[in-house]
C-alpha cells in the first residue's frame, strides 16, 4: 500500500520566483566601479530551452554540435532583467570578457537543479580545480568543458590508460 504524502498547500512553491536578484559586477580589476545586474530565476521550460540551445543533434547525420555562444546569449537575453546603468541587448553582446564572465557566474546554471546553498557548496569544491578544459575539433572549433570529479576507486580502462610524464 502506498504511503500517504502531504500535498502542497501553497501553489506558489511550485513556481519560479517573480522577484529578481541584484548582483554587483566589477567593471575592471583596477577600478572601484560596478555594474548592477538583476537576474531572474528560470522556469523549468526556460532551462530546457537553454539546454536545447547548447546542444544540437542532426538527426540525419547524427552529428552533435555544442554551441556555448548561443546558449550563453540565450541566458543573457532571458535572465538579465535589467542593469544599472541601463544596457541594451546589443550592449550586452559587447561586454569585456572580464565583465561577461562575472555575469555568467551569476546567471542560472542550466546543467543542475541545485538550490542556491548547494550551488555555493559546489562552487567552493570547484575552486581548487581548473575552471575549464579546451577541446578543439578537426575544423579548429573550440569547446570548453567543466572538469568532473571521479570517485576515488575509479580506474581507467587498461587499453585507454594515459600516463603523464
């Protein structure tokens, strides 16, 4: 027999928050000036759409294309509610890497469904790891991947074992 579970009493707990969260973004490492950015919380379907923008699969050729630029652009356009000073969509595309990377860090993580507290803990754990690995395909297109942590007992298959000198 199934155990009776408590049914949600406040439907608002099911939905993404309507309020935005404000973040200060340093505009230059040598300046004491900041950009204010308000970021909204994603809905389930917005996260799904962002993931679809990241990975495209050609059904005929079965080729997989990873497009970080398109996914990042979608995140910027969809989740940045406003900025101070006011920046247009075109302005957001022209940001320096220093500013853009900071904004990317406060945008929703489309790869996990972690709570903010879990994300903060995970970010602390990642602090000692290399931030990204670069992979280039035959055509020279670049892809960046976040490193993953393997279990302590994980062993590489013998035929694929890599030795580092």
